[in-house]
C-alpha cells in the first residue's frame, strides 16, 4: 500500500498504519526511513534539468519535496480521501499558505467567528493590509452565513466543531452556498481528525490540520498539512508553499507518521473519556453550562449525526463562579495539565480568552461566544476513573 489510493477499500484503522508506506526496498526496514538531507544528487546534468523542468519525477531539495515527507502526505491524503497533500512546518503555515495562494487584492473571505485565534487575526491584521476583507460570522447559523457573502467572496474558512465554542456547522449546506458563489470551501478538521469527520464527503475543497494535535498525538511535534480535493488545486498551492518556505522537516514528518499509527485508537479512547467527563460536568452544581456535541440537547445534534462519527474529546464549559472559579479550577487539578494545545494523549485544560484567543478584541471574543469564564478541556487517554476523580475534586473545591 504505497500510494494513498483515493478509492482504497481498506478501513481507516488500516490506512492509519499502512497508507503511503511500505518496507524499505533497500534494507527491508519496516519503519519508514528518515531521509535527513537538504539536497539530492542527480545522475546527470540532463536529469537535473528535467527535474527542475518538471518533466521527470524525483527529488531536488527538501524544501521542494522529500521521501519521508511525501509518505506523510500520502498517508493523510488517504485518511481524508483527497487527491494529495502538502505538509507544512506548523498549522499556521498551512493556514497562511492557503490565504496567500488563493486570495488577491479586493477579495473577500467568509470566516467563522469562533476559530483558532491566529487564523482569524492574520486575516484581520495582515491580509487586510493587502486589500483582502473578511467577515466573521457564526457559521452554524446558515442564514447569518449566507448574508455575509459578497460578489467578491472567494473563500469560506470554517472550523467544525468551532474552536472553542464547539458549535457544529453543516458542511454540505456551506459547500453548496460557497460553490454557488464561486468560492472555495476550506475546512480546518483539526478538532475531529479524519477518524471522526471527513469533510470531502460533504463538498469541501481543501481540508487542513494542525498535525501538532490529534494526528501526531504526543505533544512533541508542531506541524500542519493541507489536503486537496483535486490535483489542480494542489498544483495551484504547491509553488506558493515552496516560495514561502513553510515546509516540513523530514524528522517532523517521521514523528507524525509514527503518531498516526495509533490515531484511531487514541481518538476513540479519548472520546469515551470525554463523554464521561462531559456527563460529570453537566451534573455538577459548580458548572453553569457545558458545550459538548455528545450531550443531549446540543443545538446542532442533527447535523452532527449526519457528518460526524462521534462527538470528539474537546469540551468547553462555564463555571457558575465565572473567571475567578475558572482560575481556581485550572490551578487545582492534579492530573489535567494547565497548557494550551489539544489532541495529545494527556489531558490539557486552558482558558481561551487569556490564552489561545487572547489576540482577539474583547468585543469580538464575546460576539463569537468566547466569554471570559469559558474553560476548554482537551480530554486525553488516561484512565477514565482517574480523570473523573481529578475533575470531581477540582469542581468540589469550588463549592
């Protein structure tokens, strides 16, 4: 199974372990080799010229391609069901590359109001300087979303579930809306991973991940990846990534490939733990509100049932004591780690308003549903009873 195989019949569990990889043909190594090199030798001047001209396949320089990185790209393309992928140095390198490649002066972007803070801020502060405008809306509200389109809308950028409000957006409806307007739909699928959601099935044009999170899963690598519905779009974005220089390192790629082998298992264990934690939070007297797609009564439950394989392992909640209570909880837990990021095997807890979304204007945070008292919990793979006991003691201390 050496290519990603868009129509491959293997289960996603099998693809996690095998897609894009095969034993090394030289020495038989089962683990993929790390091609830790900056440049590649040519057999002749004609071969070098042909590779630069694009008439002969092969590697030139690691910024422009590397066998280890390519294995990761093939693997994630298979998991998402895309035509191909481009690995990037960070998740924000993936976001920035999409914007640079697909937007021009005078273009307009429709973006979710509640997305990863830097994804929004780069549009507001940097692309605005180059004449690109953006509207930030609650994308789970399709009427509000539709009103945001203009004749210059060229891109729709969403996260679903949203970060950190966990509102769920109807991908099929948004894709239809975007394509009718002549725009492309880009979906940040970091929160779900391809184990729980595959946006190409619902009309997305580009799917991106911060591979730092679930795909790697061990809090020891930063990286990103872009996956494309068709080859033409990949070819449009690839040179921009190469010129910007936000490409991945082969050792990064190797570590992420290693992490993906356990992706399906990790995601499912963390999700089971999260469901139990969400139930505890929902029933505790110190908690005012819990936002988790797996709880009864979630406002987008019907959408979730259509497009997601499960609710995931991210929970956001408000304490009745507001921000002071939130600080006490964050500092009072013994097992959950006070740190940003998500998707690792360890449970992490953080305060979005002062941490991941601190660069947003206060009024914009509130409009997006990111209140000062909101706490985000990324549930990991620890023993469930240990997690519940830690969460309960932290909450009980607030009473």
